[in-house]
C-alpha cells in the first residue's frame, strides 16, 4: 500500500506510522528522518537544506520534494510506503501526484488522524522532559512522575520545552490549519481520505487505522 498520514501536531503520527508500517510491511518515510539522514550523510540535497536552515530560512518545497522522491525510489519502497510529514502542503501533494504518475503508481489512501484542538494542547503542553536524558519523558496528566518535577529514572530535573508551551502549540496548530489541512480537501476530491479518531490507547488507534485501511475509500 501507498499511504499518506496526516494530522495535527500531537496526534501521534510518528507512533502510529511506526506501528502501521510494521503491520503493513512497508517502509515508514518520515520527513524529519529524511532531513537528518541527508544532512548527516552530507548529500548534495542535505548540504542544500542545511544552507537554508543555517540562515534560519525555510527549506524550499523543491528540496523536500527531491529528498522524498529519492527515498521513494529506493528498492524497499517500490512495493509501497507510508509517508509521514510529506506532503506538507498542496504544492507538495501535487508534486507527489506527478511523481507517482511518472512511475505509473498511485496512492491507496490518505489516513487523517483527528484530534480535538484542546486535546492537542493538553497532550503537548503537559509534556515534561528530563534535563539529564531527553529520552525520559513524562506527562502531567498521562504519565506523572512520582515526585513533581523530578525524573523517576535518574532523578534529573523535569522541564517544559519552549516549543511545548501552550502559546507555541496554538501557533503550530494555526500553521497546520493554514498550510497542511488543505491537503485533506485536495485528497478528498480524489476519494482517498479516511478519517479516524486518534483518541484512546495507542493500540486502539492502530487497530482503528488498520480497519479503516482494510476498507479502502474506493470500496465505500
């Protein structure tokens, strides 16, 4: 299957993408991973992307598109893939359509993870990270530490990242609504969108997503 995964920040896209890709035996292609890999390997695209990032500028769509195209042409992706973070806007979605048409391929589904805005804010703004080890993550509501402000694992101080503050989260949501959400309508016009609730336990959301993908949009 060839799937695009969309949803607001805090919807759990990364977690669900990993589970779905494993269940479907297809590679999980994340924009973040693409950037990190190209930059660390100092590819031409990585150097180009880094030059924009170092100047504090947004990486142009054409660079992101080229990275995605290169990854989708790898042997393990020929039989299918799950895209996470790409396309991020309608221009990128149109470019993806052109890429796939050029290879006589098409998308099977666009999985839209739906989460109420207040829940997104609660999920992200409630996160607390250990200063000693960023892998130690807690949540004031869902995974509270035994002692307020102290990491259960190593005793380090827990803090809220600047980009997890409520104001920043709401700004990120506005960017999502303005730039990324329009691709849902773009793909709805092609009959590809399946929307599911991303509320509940991780495994519940995964099963919900798998069931939705079994019932392909074109079969409804």
